[in-house]
C-alpha cells in the first residue's frame, strides 16, 4: 500500500463528476448528464498526453457517463470506450493544456519510440472526400494502451465495499446540505487538519504497539493521505467549493491538501474509496487487511465525530465569493 501504488490506483480510477457525490445512496442527487454529445469534437487523454478526437457515441450506463472515442487520424482499432474524466471540451484553454503536456513530455526526454508494428501504428488512409487529419500522420506519436481497459473489463470489475457507519452517514448528509443547498463553506485552513487526525489516530490505536503492526498502520495512514491528496481536486469537491480550492493552492504553495482540509472532506473520500481500491493489484488477504484498517479508522471517526463534524466549522460564503464564481 505504498504511495506510488496509491497514485497509480487513483489515476486509473475514473468515475463521474464529484459534484454528483452519491453519499451512500441517502443524499438526494440529480441524475448525471452527458457532457459530450454524439459526433462532438473533443480532446481525450491517452496516457499522459491529450489527443484530438471525436466522440462517436455517448451513453449513460449504471449512472456512469461513457463515451466511444475515435482519435483523429488513427486507425479505427484505436477506438475505445472511456469515462468522462478522460475527455475535455475542444476549446482554447484545453488546447493550451494539450500543448503544455506535450512540452512537459518532451522535457523529460521521452522521445518517439521506434514502432514494432508499422501497420498497426500507421493511421488509415483517408477516404476520397474525407476531411484530412489536423496534422500530418508522420507527426503522430504512438499511443500507449498498456493501461487501457476494454468496456467489458471495466463493466465486470467488482467494486470493493467500504462500510460507512450510520453516524457518519448523517455527517455526510449534513455536509451536503450545508455546502450544496445552503451555500456555506468549511473554514480553511482547517483548525484540525487531516494530518492531525491521522496522527491522533496513530497515537490512540497504536499507543502500546510496536514493530510490524505499528509500521503497517503507519503505512496505511500514509497511503490514505496520498489518496486524499490525489483525489481531492477532481473527485471530492462540490462545484461551489472550487474557487475556495483554487485560492488555497495560491495562498499555501508547497502545502499538501491533507494539511489544509479536515474531516468533512476526508469523510467524502471514504464514500469513493471502494471504487478506487478496485484498481489496486492487491490479493484477497491484503485487501481484507487493508479494509480492516479502514473500518478501524472509521470507528475512530465515529468516536471523535462530535468534535470533528460540527456545523460551527462552516460559514456563509461572502458576497465577493459569488462574484468569483460568475
């Protein structure tokens, strides 16, 4: 359960927008909408880079938006089903992002790899009268499909269940109501940060423990911190909170999100955690041990809930905050 493993699993895990947090099925939510339509021109992630593409088909399956993507200028064998987090609108902002990713990729010395199968790599020759690709095929880079799942593999993946105690479900409901409905914000930086919560848990749980048991607990807590830092900006925020998040990053450079946020946002992560853990290459015994530690930590949050989950930690957003959202 290393930091690298956490980052890889979090990046591989692709779900619907965080604004549609399905808080254990007990928070009223609007059904997710398709952001992209059939035949829409888009940009799509494939590995670390963005490519110009076309959304051939958009569909909603089990409340998860999925899109069938064709990469412009590439053979149809590259067409694939992807989730919403891989797809971006085709606009100037995202085209700039595409350019920056390309520059970063080149900066790290990752040049063109010599193809092993020129037939598979070469784009199809355009049919007569068809629109030419946006750039010559010779400038195309080989796509890395080593991490890409088929639609069948994704659909058959078993989600790991993290049991949220009823007491914490009520905290999730209150959090949703205060932020999404009443338009309040958690006061940040938090007076009791996630770093502090994990430190207190370690002292409480492993006060008399030593050796491998304490080391395992410490490693799992560090892994959960890493999950939080990776997932917060893309999966754990309501839309109303995004300007606050952007301000925090500017005001506290070099600080991790676990140093700035508190129990309210940490608890949201555990709602999503089961889906993320499905992408970790852990065997059954290791996963059972990990879930045991996760459930122990959730029981610790229940004991501390009166002080960790208080309406006093929220405040109404000032008028200037609404102007930032406009």
